[in-house]
C-alpha cells in the first residue's frame, strides 16, 4: 500500500462536488483514491505558492544548499554516475 501524504482522503465519485471535499479537508490537501489507489492530490490554492509563504530560491541560495549538503548527497551522486 502506498504511503499517503495527507490525512484526508476522498474518492473519484466524491469529486462530483469538489467544494464539499475541500470543506471536509479544512484547508489541507486531499488524497484522491480510485479502486483504493492514490491517483491524485487535491491541494487548496491557499496551501500553495506565495499564499502559503513559499517562494522560489535564488541561484545563490540553491548553490549554498547544495554545497552545505555535499557530504550527504555525494554518495548518491556517485552511485547515479555509475549507472
């Protein structure tokens, strides 16, 4: 069974009334199931982008993050290079 990334689930059939599904979720993401398998996530607009306080990192911030995690990431990068 796949690990769900949210506590709230709904079926494809319940999506006939998407506002009801969003209201049920209280502003959180909803896993959409079909035949007991996750097929999508429904995420309210209030939880995405700038409304949720997210922003794109600058190139300098991304490079600083890569450099600070080099010791952790290097074994994975080496393994991928060998494939």
